[in-house]
């Protein structure tokens, strides 16, 4: 379970390590925010809706 929680963080750090300019930092920062929203809010919401349909 801990690995699943830390995967977006590790992926984020690897993305941000490759930035060289301010515009890259801004664009990657926005994409990282969207990635985190998807991982922490979107995926659990889809799972909950799927489980409720089965029950």
C-alpha cells in the first residue's frame, strides 16, 4: 500500500529533475498537479463508483 501512495511522488521528482528553464518548470509543474489530482482523487472515485455499481 505504501508503494502505491509513493509512486506519484517518485514520478513527480523524476519529472522535475529534467527541467532546465523556467517555462519547463511551469509546464511540468502544472502537469504534475494534474497527475496528482488524477492519482489521488480520480482513480479512487472511479473505483468507488465501480464498486457501487457491482453492489
